[in-house]
C-alpha cells in the first residue's frame, strides 16, 4: 500500500469545533475513547499564517497521541489530501446572538 492515508477528524473541544488532520485514528484500549496521532499541519514556512491553524499547532505541539472521548467526535473522514486545520465556534451561525445556535440539548435536568 503505497498510498498515505490522512484522516480529517472533526470534534468538539472547549465549546468549539476543531478540524484536525492526522495520519492515525483507532479505538483506544481505554473504554469510550478514540486515539488520534501523527498530527499533520500546513507548512510552517508559509508567508500567510492562519491564526486558528497556528493555535491548533501550538495546542498539540509535542503531543504524540491524544485520547478523545468518543462522544466528542462529530465525524472522521478519510481524505486524499490534507486541508487546513481550523477552529470554528460551535452552535453559532453568522448573525446569531448568544445561545442562538442550531444545536439543542436532548435532556435538560430539572433545576428544582
């Protein structure tokens, strides 16, 4: 198999949506976790630097593998080529105010 596989992993972290590119994804021996490793970021020598990609690069600098709770994973795609890693605000579209997202809770405990 001469083709190098790359996976785009979309997950929720700190109330934001992360899109990361990695070379390995698999189920962890720790129950309920997915392992992502061998992070792939764009060229560091590029003249134009994307701030969200740079933030992700700094956050995952020195990380060999990351154990992500399975319920935080939105989607895993096998892709032919790498894109830009990015961070997107979760639950808000342009022009929406506080709490105006399209994601709603399935269960809300009573506050009484």
